[in-house]
C-alpha cells in the first residue's frame, strides 16, 4: 500500500500507457499532418541531354518539373544561379543514361529522400520500357507485364473443429516480444526494489526490531508477496488503460480515414481509401485471431513464477551486504542470466518452435521471458505444463535457499561476504 500510494508510482502507471499509445500512433499521425499541412512546392529544372526522358517526371502536389533541352544548358550551376529563387534544384539526365543508369540532382541544400525516391521510380519504368523497345520485339513489353506476379502468402490455422482462421505471424512476434520485455523489466525492477529494501532495513537496524516479532522467513515472504502484488496491480491498470486508449484511437483513426483517406494512407504505402480499409480489416482480423484471455493469463502465471524465483534470490543476496554499492558481486550473475534470457527470446522470434526456443522455454531461469515469445504461436500443452511445473518448483527451491541465507545475513554487519561464506550459511 505504501508503494502504490507514492506519487511516482501513480505518475509512471498513468504515463507509460500513454507513451506506448503515442509510439504506436505517432508514425500515422505524422504522416497525416505532413501530407495535409505541407503546401510547399519544390521547383526543379530537368536538363535532359537525351531529349526523351524529361516527360517521365510528372508534376504532383509536392514537385513541379520544368523540362529543358540539354543543348540549351551548358552549365547547370550557372543556370541555377540565373534562375534566382524560382528554382530549388536541377536534375541532369545525361546522354548515356541508358548505359550508366545514373541521374544527378544538384541543389544548394540537401534534398530529402522523398524526391530522390520519386525521381527514381519515374525514370526506372521509362528506361526499362525504352530498353525493351530497343530490342525490336513490340510484344515483349506486354508479355513481361502479363508475366509479372506478386504472391501474397496468408497464414491460416485450423482450430479444434477444423475451422479456418487467418493469423499474422508479424503481429504474433510483436506481441510476444512486448510481453517478453515486460516480464524482463518487471522481474528485474521489482527484484531490485526488494534487494534495496532489504539493504535499507538492515542498514537502519530496523530489521532487528522486526525479527523480534516475526520469523525471518515470514518477513522475507511478506516483502516478496507485497511487492509482487504491486507489480500485478500496475499491470492490471495498464491493461485497462491500453484497452480504452486503443478503442478510442481506433474510432478516431476510422473517422480520419473516412474524412481524408489520402492523407492518412500517404505515409503507409496504401492506395487510398480502399487500401486503408483493407489494411485495417486485416489488422483487426489478426488481432481477433489471438486468444487474449489465454495469453494474458499465462503472462500472469509466468510473471509470478519468474518473479518469485528472481525476487527470492535478490532478497537472499541482499541480506548478505551492508550497503547497495556492495551488492554487485551477488547481483551481477542474476542480471546476466536475465539478459541471456532476453537475448534468447529475441533470437527465438524467427523460429519460435525450434529446438533452442523449446529448451529455453522449459529451463526455469529463461522460461519466463522466452515462453512469452512462444505463447502467441500456440505452444503444445505438455511443454507449457512442464515449463510451469519446473518454474514453480525451482522458485520454491530458490525461496528455501534464500530463506537460509536471509535468516543469517540480516543480522550480520561490518564485513563484506563472499560466495564461500554464503554457502556456509546455506549448509
């Protein structure tokens, strides 16, 4: 209750969902603002030394092209200077462009990637068609256009009844990685919080008064359970706020698409309203294909198991030092194992059902993180059950081990302890 009542807890609990939603919607929002508010036009002179390709550069709302004959312009820089402020850049299409496949854009300021990409797209198709026409087969171009194929692979899974349901491997990977990172962050941050609390009580000699009225095991478990409930409370608040925020953003985004589909989809490579509607429909279908109840339920189960395992180790080793600055020799191995678990989870994204993913999701010290990556991909029930049993069995073993360290370490002061001495406490 003390932790939940702090202003820092309240601020961070409310701020983090807002930041997550902003990270998700900022790219679309920026694309909308950029394309709806940008009224500037870039004026570009096109010096075509071939006399054939300047027409390929078509004007649009952002660019105005002025085609010129290459024979009339000897020096692009002099021409640019003479034009004054009426030009922003000069494009030179050399006479050997068909062989060199290189076009130069001159300007006094660095041009953005958008103009370079636009010019490249326009000239690529024109030069390709010119080369095909030069081969002397008038039907070759139409045959090549008919032969172009763009294959889209849809991922469809069967349920227990054999019904088909479309799914998205990309969305599953993102969700798995987010849950893995949340588990890593929660376990590490709250475990460190317990260690700091143990060290603080020991430094202030408060623990000597507390253990006179309760057993050290009860004190350690009370601390672990209390801080763990704080983490679950924060996670529950995040789920509610993110659900409400996503629903609101979905309504606002749908209204924006109806009002101005071109501006919304300009930065998303979607062909107007139909493309946006199709993409949004696919995203909604992929989200609906995920069993959120099972996913979030297993997240809580693995968070509790992983938290008990690592928090007990933090509490036990925290009791062996007199100040937080001396705890690195004990906490570094724990943190290193957590980092290895996170990197293993990242490595398993490409192949969530491979041997490494299966083993790392069963080993108790890495399973809380790696299993989060695998859960959206329908883990076999026996692997899930085995992983949970081993995780909680190991957590209980670590609690017993840490309790033996804790009951001795909390009342010893004035000396740095080594691993050898801590092992003596266990025996």
